[in-house]
C-alpha cells in the first residue's frame, strides 16, 4: 500500500483541471482534540483551503460527521460546499442546503443524558439528524455506551448506529459519506472530475469505497485497516501534501497565485 508518510511527493499533486477533492475534518485536516470543541485550526490551513478551492474552480468540499455550524465556525470565514452529519445535510456549491426529515431523537437524547449523569467524562453531541456519545475521556465505558445506544437505536425508527474513534452515534438510516459524495459528483462544479477523498476514521470507509469505485482514490490518514489505496501518517502530513499540490498549481499557472505562502 502506498504511503504518504511525511513526504508530500509520494502522491502526485492534485490536478486543478480534473480533480474533485473531498476532505474529512477531525483527524484529517485538524488534529484530534480531547474534546470536539477544543480543536485548533491554524490560519494557514484556512488560506490553503481557500486557494485550493479557487484553483479547483470550487470542486472542494468538506465531508464530516460534524454539524454544519461547527464546520463553519472552525473554518471561518470560509463557507465551502459541505456534507455535514455524515451527509444528512449538504450545502451545495450554490449555497443551497439539502436536508432530509430528521428522525425522532428524544429517546436517544434521554439515554445519553442519563449516561452522562452516571459517568462523568462522557459527552453528548446533539445534531440535527443524529446523537453522538463521546467516551474519549472514559474509554473503559465503550461497551456500556455501545449497549445503551444500541437499545436506543432499536427504539428509534429510521436510525442506525455508527462507530468512530471513541464515539458511538445514532444517525439517520442509510446516510453515509460515500452517498454524499456521489450526490456532489452529479452537480457542478464536481461533475466530470475524478474524486479524491481523505479521511481518518471507520466512518470514512464508505467514502473510500465509493470514490475508488468511481475511478478516484482514497487517502487514509493514520493507522488502522482501510479500503483506501493510499495512506498518510497524520493530519500534518496531509496538510503538507495539500500545500505541495498548491505549490505545483502555482508553478503551472503563476499568474493566478494569491499573495502569501501556502
């Protein structure tokens, strides 16, 4: 399996004319933090994404389990095309939002709140179409969290469980990142391009499978088994590869370069 490691030259630079670039957020663009709200995003990353989006004629989207409001907060002032909550909500390149009717999450919310009362350190993340229970601070409670959320899922029609890094999430049935990217690829400016997707978690595996079936490539950030064709050791390595790709674009079309380094 190819590896980016810490060198951005292992993978070829992105082609601005025929690439559609999809990027997960936590653990991919940004380093994992002890708490989701504690993530730090360097200003250089904002500038990098902004110019990459311009060079790709807008064919760059964030595909994340996060709420859309959270993504916009961390990436401000950018408001990129995005698939939030694993694709349950999409913001198109035009700015229009698409969102299905959410499931009834009241019971799952009560279950998560009850667990948090009994076990300090657990954290609930309430989304439009999902409830996520984070146990990063209490990893020994993994099975307790899984069992409780599985019971909530059984009692909540139209939902399914999704496991990630120290998180179990009850979400809208049938929604996943691969499906979200497939929808983007039917629309301008993504249509007709080759999809590339970078992600780090179990929740990204459907995305890797889909982009590779569509003739593109997946990049797994970090360790663990994966369907992705390529691997990168860390978010820093991925950011380096993105910066290398941007540099190649600048060299190919210097007249379009923005001021300042990548």
